[in-house]
């Protein structure tokens, strides 16, 4: 029977030193913010709970307050001594935890977002773990870095094991018990049944609740005070987590119940209403738009598409602006159809056709369901490897990047040619998030799109295939690269890309 508790009471009753906690959420969506604050408060005032292991799949975190301090979600747990270990898919929105990892004050691991999400289901079912090809030849592979981000993690050893299965190399991600799952719902009734009809993503809410329950642990759900309702009043079609899993119900204020980091409640994200796509603001003419337009030229009728965070988000704007139809945009958060949102709303979608659990979306991705994917281009080397996960003292994390890039037949990496005057095309990347060798073995088509030029991956390395109108290859391209690409037949990029008018891509 679910108990109604304050956040402070739930922490004291169920979260003990040394436990493993799993938190649901995707960037700022479906976040149990109220419980995060209560854990931090308890630790600072009473010194407990401490030495926790934190596990989450998608990146979780907030923005900055008026003083510029990073706040929100897992950042509340970034107190020295509160965490002992973290296994996460993405770190870029959690700078306080990044800092602890870089200072070697916690053991930090980075695993593919999809693998962690799918692993929750393996834990829930009492299976030994997740066996997959995802992560081979990348920094997650034990032959390279094993997903370990610092010395404390290396002292404990890699979670990932390389095994031979039916004569093929695979990676094995072992199961482990979840002591506490922290989740958030749109509505919760007095029996603990949780509905999510006002959310733009479900993330891992059901798998982590089941994983904690079958591990003998506890599930704590937060809900806005005005959305705690009588048993029997919920539409059962919207109930995603049954009350039998719930140990505690925590009522929170509206500032702990935002739909995303950028929106309190946008009905077009949850599918409650649809808005005309003409209402979306067109992109300003800049490098971002140029890149997004060239990427959009790779779209085919009927294609099932994934858009990554950052620069790839612009492709969704071009699709809307150009009125392109006959394809389906998806996100790893579980949305299918509509136009993925960006910025503080990233992770949800305007006018989605449906919203799946994140782990089911990754099943589809890992199985090769996508036709084309657009991902970020932070660093590229002469072999065609890409790094988007670690840059000097900054830990970004791989997110769903590895799952998507290793299983999609056409992959387009997009980003500016240089960043703040520094070269992005390097002799060797700092960390291999995308393996060109793996791509060549599987026969993927791979492009690298910038505002200045376009490259493609070949078995011999990176080949320059297009240059922007008016640019000199030697002075404007090669002078800003740490290696010389293969140069054979270089074409001029389509001039429509650079004009501040509709390109006519819908035709």
C-alpha cells in the first residue's frame, strides 16, 4: 500500500547510506526534482544518505539560476560524500557531478544510454544482464577504456565485459540490484497508480520502477499537489506505473513539476493538442541553418529519422520550414512523428504521433529500424572516428550516440567546421565515440557536414567531396585541418543552401 509522505520523510524511511538509486528523466522532463532536493537537504543537514550509487540512462540536469549557479535534478546530488559512484549515459547537464568525477571524488562510468535503459528491463526480469554489440570498438569497449572516466572507476574495474558468443565478439552489461527508484508522474491516485498524460516523454519510468520492486527495493513517486486524486478517477489508458509498485507518494509544488526545463505544460508536447506547424519560427540565416539545410538534402521519402541533440535539432526546423512530408522524425526519448523540440525543451516533440518507453525505442534503434540519423560533430580524425563524449576537462558523455550510430545504415554528422577558432578535424580524437572501423565493417554510409564543406567516410579514410561556393580548398579548408583528407572529385555545395529563401526541398 503506497504511503503518503513528505519528501523528507521518504528520504529518512527509504534511502540509506550505500544504496543504489535509479532516477527517471530525460534532460528536464519527468524529473523527480522534489526528491533530489530532499536528498541534498538531508545530506547537508544530517550527513546522510551518503556513499550512494546513482544510475540513470538519459542525461538529466537543469539550467542556471539568477546567480549563474547550476541547479536542478541530479545536480542536487553533486555534494562531496553524497555519491560514491555514478553510472550514467550523459553528463553535460550535470556539471556539479562532472566536477566530482574530474576531481576523482566519485567513481564515474559512462555507458550508452540505450544499453542502460535496456538493462533496467533485464534487472526487472531477474536476468543476468544485457548482451549486445553496442559499444564495440568505442571507448566503452574494455579493449579501449571500458567506459571508465577516472582513476576511482579504474580501481573498481569496468562494468562492461567483452565476451565471445557464437563465434562473435559481444559486450555484456551485467545486472545489479536497484534499491530505490525515483520517478515523477502527471497524476497519482490514493492507491499509487501513476498516469503520465501531461508528459512529453515516459523515459524509463516503468522499467526502473519494476527493477527496484523486483530487486526488493522501493519506488518513490513525486506528483504536483493538485494532481493527487482519488482512486478510480484516473483513465486506466494513461496509467504507466501501477500502484502495487509504489512505496511512497510525495506531493510537490509546481516548480518541482515542470514538463521540461523550458516549459511548465505545453499540450502540444504531450499530445493533448496539436498546433499548426506554421506557428514554428523559421531559423535565422546562419551557419547552423546552412548545415541543417545540407543535412536535410539527405532525407528520402518514407524515411524513419533520428535527430541528436545540438546542431542536428536544426534539421527539424528545416523540415517544418520547407514543408517536407513523407518521413517520420523520432527521438531516443521515445517520440515518433511530429517535430522534435530543441533548447530547454529537448527530449520532447511538438505534435508527436505516439510516445514510447525509451527502452522500446532503443530496441527499435539497435535492431536497425532507422533509415538515417543526424548526430553532432564535435571532433573528427583522419580515420573518420568521431568524439562527442570527452573534451579535455569536460565530460559530456555518449548518450544515445553509440546505439544510434552503430545501427543506422546512413549516418550524417553535422557541426561547424571549426569552433572558436580551433580545429575540429584532428589527427586523432580524444575519445572514440563513433568507430569508423566498425562503420566500414558494417558497410554504413557516413557523411560529415559543415557550413564550409562536406566529407564522406571511405575505407581509406575521410574524403572531401563538397566545398561551399567561393571557398579556396587550400586556404579555407586544408589550412584549418590537422590532417589532409582524400581529395578526388570535389563539387560545389548547392547554392540554394546559402540563400535566405525557401529551398524548395519539399519538391
